[in-house]
């Protein structure tokens, strides 16, 4: 099983994803392609995401039973913790007043 979620993705990328996967909700694509096709799809996401963000999760033989990668400006960052992949949250930039993530890159210093 493969799940890809895109945010602020260009229409051409969304259309390309719909060729290989089923869009079950806005920006949420699912399917069960082989590993080689999964890698090719992610290469298309990397090439076409522009200013958007994406996450891809798939079933695999790990302790958690899945693996994932992220791309683009996102407050969630994959972190390896003793062999288990967890998600770390970056702090909300002070310029937003604590009301959600900024549209700029979270790695920037906003002071």
C-alpha cells in the first residue's frame, strides 16, 4: 500500500499522480505499485512539487510496518530514534503569533 499526500501542488503534478494512483480525497493518493514504480512516482513529485509539500508513506518490513519521506516546507521532519522513524515537529515561527505554520520555510530565522 502506498499513500501520497500533497499540499499546494500544481495541477499538472496532481494530474500526473492520478495516472498511477487513485485520488480518494483532495491531494490524497493511494495505490499498491511495486517499489520501482513507487520510486519513479516520487521522482515525479520531487520534480514537480514547486512550492508545495508532499509526504509519501508505504508498507515495508520495518518494526512499524511502514516507511515515509517528506518534501517541501513542512513543520514535520522525519527523525531516526534508535532505528525507529518518528516525526519531530519544528516550532511555529514567531511571526505567525502561534496561529499555525507560516508559508515561508520553517528553517528560516524570522527574528
